[in-house]
């Protein structure tokens, strides 16, 4: 199960991603906003809590730049949110960082690239091994 949320600056991108997930039979929970103006930290919290509770494995957060969402989500213990706009970074943030939220900016990238980034994010596993030790050190920083 995927958690997805956005602020008012990224509703159109979120709709495109939800349609894409439906086409692929990927289940998701939409935490909004579906148009009403909102503050991105509230949406970041809603999506992050779906992951820390175990209800969802991965999340997608969208705002104008993706940056505000990533800053906010990374304040929550257990969240490793990566703001990405290229395929290589998305692949490696799953392989090496075990990122659990992908953040993107509707004002930064086009829909075609965003859908490709989603596909990479959802299909790339964490590599583990030496990277597990490093992710454990990230977790230690939270305490
Ligand atoms: C909203 O105008 C904008 O600030 C927000 O979507 C995001 O880009 C923040 O990082």
C-alpha cells in the first residue's frame, strides 16, 4: 500500500500519479489535498504517519518544489524522504538509503518524468549489506 499526498501546488501531478497507479493495479491511500489550499507540513505528517504506523510501505509527497515536503517529512522519526528529479537519484535512494518517501515538485518536473520516477521508486529494492549499516547510523541520529 502506497500513501500519497500533496499541497495545492501539486494537485494536478498527484491526480496523474494516482491514475498511473490505478492503471498498474497499485493500491494507494490518498491523504489529500484534492484542491483546497493547505500547509505542506500537515500533508507530510499525514503521509509519514501512514508509513511509521506500518499501514503503508512507501509514500509519495508532492508540492511546488518537493523540497518543503521533504524537509517536513524528514522531521518524523523513521522517515527517509528523498526529493528527486532524476532517475539515477531515485534508483540509488532506494538501493542505498532505503528511502521510504519520494518527494517531487510539480513546478520542477513534467508529468512524464514524474511517472517514470514513481515506477523506479516503487520497483527498486533496498540493497542492504554495507548500506544497512549506514541506514542504521541514520536511525541512530534520530535518538
Ligand atoms: C506553495 O506555494 C509552495 O511553497 C509549496 O508547494 C512548496 O513548494 C514548498 O516547498
